[in-house]
C-alpha cells in the first residue's frame, strides 16, 4: 500500500500517469545489497540492521532499471548504495571541517575509477567498495563504455569537490551556477549511462546524443534532482546547508521561502509535462531506427527499453522520497544528523 504523501509534495500526475514498476528480483536484491554493505564494511552491522531496508536504496534502483538482467541490477544497486554512503561521508567531512580527509578521499576515488582492480583491498572501505562496484559494472559492455562512464564519474567527483568548497565557505551559488552543478552532483550522466547495460546494448554516439533521446534522458534526471531538492529542503535548512535550489532562489532571486517552494514545484511540474512530449519523440526515434536490419532492430529495441526506464525513474524517485528514512527528518532526534550515519565509520572518533 502506498504511503501517504504530504500535500505540499504531492504530484497527482505521477500517481496517476506513471504506474509504479518493480523488478521481480527486488527481494533478493535487497537481501544481497544488505549483505554487500556489511561485507565491504560500508555501514556498521547495527546501522545495517536498523536502517538499511528502511532507507530503500534497492527499491529506488529496482523501480528504475526494471528490464535489467539480475547481475546488472545487483551491480547497479550496490553501486547506488555505495553512492549514498559516499554522499554521507562527504557531508560529514564538511560538517566536521575535515578538508584534508576529503582531499585524500577525492584523490583515492579518482585513482580507483581509473584502475579499480588495483584498489579492491584498499584500507578505506569507500575506496574498496567503489572498486568492487566498478569491476562488476565494467564487465558488461565495451572498454569505450567503461571509459565514458569513468569520464562522467570523474566529473561528479570534481563537482562534489566544488560543493565541498562552497559549503565550507558558506557560499550559496547563484541559481544558474547551482543548476549546472546539480546536474553533476546528482550524476545525471551516470544514471543515464547505466540504462545501456540494463538494456544489454551500448548505444552509439549518434543514437545516445540524438536530441529526442538526450532530451528525454535529461528531463527524467532533472525531475529527480529538483524533486529531491524540494523534499530535502527541510533537512538541508536544518543542517545549515547552502546547496539546494530553494536556498539559491531565496538568496539570489530574493524569493520568500513559500515563493521558492512554488518555483521548485513549477520546475518539477514542467519536467513532467515536457517529458511526456519528449517521450513520444524518443519512441518515434526508436521506431525510425528499426529499419529492417538486425542492427536497426536491436538499436530500436534498446532505445525503447531505455526510454521505458526513463519513465520508471519518475515514479521510483517520487515514492522513494516518501518511503525512505533518509527524508523523514521530523522523526530524527537531531534534525541535522542522520541516524543512519555512523560517526566512527566516517572517521569521527
């Protein structure tokens, strides 16, 4: 049964026009990712026991890449869980003023991204966990896909570094700066890249960069980023954050908080309506690829699968934000400190 959604965050069009999907492998996925977090020492046993299932990280991926083979979905789900743990480490390094620790981690992650097989036994669980994820993700498609994925994730790490500087200096980026940076820190291109192993076919550049395909992909990711900002706003205000679209709107556009929330909702609604148009164009593009040749048939089918998963992203992101303990700030003992974060695991002794 769906959880109740606060009226301020309710999107009836998602609930009505974007039926929720869930990969049939999900129960095993949840179990195996929970075990992986323990084996890789990414969360202490007590935190895994108390919070892992309630954080719904596997639900998010199982609701997105619904056509993926099981081994692909497992690798993506573990990588996604790692990403959330990394995001928490980054946040704690900022909150506790640990620039040297962050710089060390940033350097090691860049290195692991280029040669994951050499970092599988790294002493830092975050580095070893990323390496393990990458070895698996890099096994599905070609070296050219791996190179592209690595290039895109190097950019994400660098964007996290820019966010680190902004937050430690208390600098709130302008709206335009924030929009560009958020597309990197949310890893738009990474989640879009992962559509391809899920569809079991690497898309050539002319297909991947075709305006119809690229537009639908961008809108699905922008929706997720802006809706995340809308749902995260109370948590990030409580934590004295500077990185949120609402905070940039209040600071630089001189909007009231209520006006900023209305503007964020407008952007979210626009992503949905524009996606519905882009989706039709992308599916027409897929049909045009099916030109009677075997290759054309494969490409057309893969694009249709990818576009279907882009659609899934809307409902998966929407329900994740209302089911995951990550956003239930009002239930936390300390609204600025997530209960699922281990101070010791983050280097806080």
